[in-house]
C-alpha cells in the first residue's frame, strides 16, 4: 500500500518521480480507487490528480484547449469566414459543444456514425464529408436527414445522386447535399469544371435533394511545410474549385457553401474562395502538425498550443539509456511522438503493450514509476484508441469527457 501524500497527490515532485511508493501505515487514507468510476460518473473530482490516473491515458490541458478554441473563433469572426470544425480529431460531443458556443455554425464529420452521435448529442449543422456509397450508409444518412433537417452530406458520383434521390423520395424527406469536388486529394471529388457543374445541376434539379454548394478539401496543402509553400499549394489546389463555383453561379445555381480548409491553411483559404473552414487539429495539435511552420515561424507552428498529451508510466529499467513504458503499439506510439518538457527522450515501441524511451549520453535520468506526457503524432488515429479525455487544470483533474462511440475500461 502506498501513501496518498507520496504518490497519489498531484505535486510536481511526485509526477516527476522524486519519490518511489513505499508502505503506508494501516490508518493512512489512500485514494479510493474502488470508487474511481463512480466518482467520475457523478462528476466528483475532489483530490483527483494526474498521479492517480490509469496509463496510458489522454489528458487535456483545459487552459491551453480553451485558448486554442478562442484563437480560431476570433480569427473566423475577424476574417470573416464561417467555422464548421472537423470532429474526426476529437470525436467528442463535449469539445463540439464548446466549439459551437464559441461561434461555429456546425461541425464536420468523417463517418455516418460520427454524424449520428454528434446529432444525438444535440449538435446541429453536421456536414458528413463522405458520400453514402453503401446501402447501409445511404439509409442511415436519409434517416438522420429525417430526424435532423440541418444535416448535410456530400456526393461526387451521378449514380449515388440517383440513389439519394430515390431513398429520400421513399422517406419523404429532402436531403441537403453538396457536391464534393477534386482539390488535390485523389481519394474523392469529381473533376472540376463541366463534370462538377453537371453533377451540381443534377442535384439542383432533383425533387428530393436540396443542392447546397461544394466541398473541396486540400489535404496535401494542410501539411506542406513553410507558410509560403503551403499558401502556394492551397491556392493551386483550389483554382479548379473556384472555376466550378463561378460556372455554377453563372448557370444560376445557388452556392450556399464552399467548404474545406484545415488547421494548416485556416488563415489563407478565404482568399481562395472558401466560405467556411473545416479545421480540426487546432483544438489539441499534434507533434507532426507543429512541424509545418506558421506565418511567423517557419520552423514551428505556434498559432495553437499542444493541449493534449498521453500520460505514460515507466514500467521497467534494466539497460543503459533506455526504459520501458506502457505506451506501445496498441496505444499508437510513434517515433515521431515527442515527450513534453524532455526533448532528449526519443519514443519508440517494443510491442503491443510495451513502449520505449531512449536517450543519449548527457540526457536527463528517468526511472521506474516516473510518469511522462507524450505529444502524439496523429490526433485522428490516436483518439480512436482511447475511451475518454481526462481534463486537467495544472495537475488537478477537473472533468472527464467521453470519446464518442467508445466504451469499456479507462485504458485498454
């Protein structure tokens, strides 16, 4: 048994591993682990600190998170441009509600399941960015349309447009649909110009479809290193989109939205014709995004803070200049991850549940029982491995937000 004072209290010294756990007196109170889940359920976080959390687990610095939300919201209001943030990064209704409260007109979702769960959580203005190519997805999209008339999705294929028209007619609903057009990524998007115009005209003429406009995501531009190079890439990728938009307007079609953009291009894409931004990573930021450079610093992207980290425990140390952790392949450890406050440490894995931290001569020491925080490389993929976010103010845990569609233990 270990004392609460020496190991469970949230002091910086304990977090850094300044003292190892030792046996407590029988009458020494300890953190009530048996009640942890019940306390979380009733939002009772008294005495809960990072030190008592299971690892690996995701921790959000609430102050940095709120700063990121405000920075993007303030930009969108000043630009002005509408903000419809992408939730594939965080998959959290709690985060989405805070984005909406800051002025977002809706959210963007990668899957029909994300769309359903967000809508069920009270989020309106959901835009699903992948066309319903299967019967399952099609019927679910129409069912969500019937339940939530603010829901929109995209189509980039004439046949799928016919399927949507038929299914919407059978359900007696009018589906809100945008045409997905090519913007550099070959994964989806009809060719710009005449092909895109013909699809838009078909959608507009359909009895059971309301044509909304266009979606164009320039994914390669988002991670192009260097602000000037990224701006050039985004402009090139959106040239065809602007051609399509002008053709549609000339043909008398309504173009209510031209949706796209990213955290990497948020402060340039209004110039290139977008009317709304689908930025997602800005709420948390990851280690790879921080390397693309910003307008004021080509070596590091400083517009947004790294507000999310993965809390990790050192489990074993028997070899020079390395320790084993519980942050392995199943927790999505990557060699591109970075360790918060400890740049001399390098991250790698040793298997499913085993991670590795190594350092060279002259690096700081680290020992069994220590806990470190790691900035993950790819937010979309990492958040898919966890069930919840522990919300921290300093070292204190002040809330827990579920990651939607997940269930089970706090760590796997």
